[in-house]
C-alpha cells in the first residue's frame, strides 16, 4: 500500500462536515496519509488520528481541510 508523508510549516487542520468547518488540531508539522487514515503530528510531538480525505491545502494561510468520509 502506498503511504504518503508531507512535511510543511506549522499548519492548522480543519475538519469539514455538513455543518461547516471546525478546528481539529493546531501547530501541525507532519501529516501522514494511508488511504483514508490520516495521522497528524504537532510541533511538540503530540499526535491525532482521523479518517477522511484531504480536500484543500492552503499554503498561504497554513491550513489543511479534511473532509470526513
């Protein structure tokens, strides 16, 4: 299975659902994607796992939007 790893400047990750967008995690420095499994790692090493698809990456505003599946 193909696993993608993206390293970028600190970003805020938002989760999008039918009711809009809400903050999932701040100061994210690493996003690992394995299919619909997404692992976020913060600047201090904390992690959070979620399921979804990357919908948008905005490098200007340092935001990533994940759409729930």
